[in-house]
């Protein structure tokens, strides 16, 4: 089975807790034999408390930890993609966008839940700040994909006005399925679909809503399909960044999710798009 995941916090968790990426204690389960091929986005996450030079320095520490493990990740049959969660990692200097591009960063979110010098997340007010608007342009010019997960609605609208390339909500679900502030309203879903972007279904129970995790993931997928999003659906687990349900607790459970969706009546073609084909296309462009 092939599997692509747009978001996990495994590198950050392993670094913070001084544990191995390969010891089997993390939810990503690197080296699992349940997958023919794995493509995994590894986010370097920064808390809202970090700003300026301390934020940039800490992100470089995370980056060094990732680089020290990158060859072993590849040796275990996983294709890694490096991402940044919270652009406070830039340290307030937009020149660092070029630095992170050179280091292999493929995607960057503008915020986490709070406010930084670029924009505001879902727990804060206000849209993109002047530096955030410039960051959107610089990220697109450099080839780094913009990630709108955690961004509030005003900031999302600003990205729509300024950005010209497809963007991604790497780990966000649908508000109409579960009305959580971190989930996407229908107008946001339609905007991403119209631009050829991606929405990565998040496995975190509060974003899925009550009931079976498998069923709620399926509900999100079917909702997106109903809006014409067949080519814009992906998976963004949020493994090792949040407490998951026992049903969908680690990467080893994703194979059962695949089988569930087929048994639910989804075509193999659609499920394969969700599991890896859609993500593969946007990262190749």
C-alpha cells in the first residue's frame, strides 16, 4: 500500500523529548512493513511564544536534528518532505525564506494558533500583516508551498487575494462535518479546490467530531467529493502532534483505514488519489 502524509510533528517531538525517530515509540512508525512506499512531510513546529532571533535559532536546531536523521529515514524506504509549521521560524527576516528553501523546505505555514509578525492564527484577530503579505509573494517566488492550516479566516482571504499558486491546508478538516474553529468553512474548501490545492484530513478526534475515527475521516472525504474535490483530497494525520484515538493511533492503522474506505464503497481510484496520488502531483509541480 502506498501512503502520503502531509503533516506530522515527529521530528519536533523526538528532538524535544530526546528520543529516537526509529525506536518505535512515535506514531509515524518509520520503517513499517505495512507500506510499499511512504511519503512523509515532517514539520518543524514552533510554539507561539517564540519570536525573532530565538525562533530562528530554535528552528535551526530542529533542522540540524532532522538533517542528522534524513539519510536513515530514506534508508527505511520513506521519502521525506521537510516543512515548517509557524513562520515565526523566519525570525522576522524574509531573507530566511531563501535559507530554508536551500535547506530543502517544501511547505510553510504562516502561523500556528496565535499571532506572529506575519499573521494571526485561529486564536487571534487580524489578517496578514505587511510582512506577511510580502512573505506570501516571496514563498511563491522561491517555490515553497503556502500552508494555510491554523490561519484565521481574514488571513485566509488575504492569501487568496495575494497568492497566485495552489496552496495547501495540510492538516485541516471540514467545518460542516465538525464545527471546530480549526476546520475549514465551505467557502474556504471551495477556494482551495478552485485553485487546485490540497486539503489534508487531520486524524485528531476534536477536529473529526464524535464517533468512529474511520467513519469521520470517510465523512470528510465524501463531503469534499460532493464539492468536486476529488483531486484535492489528501491525508494530514498530525501524528505525534496530538493525542489520537485508539482506532487511528499510528501510521500502522492507516492500512486499516484504506480497507475501511474501500469497504465503505469508495472506488479504489478515489482512495488511491486520497492516499498518495493527489499529494504526489502537487509536490512534483
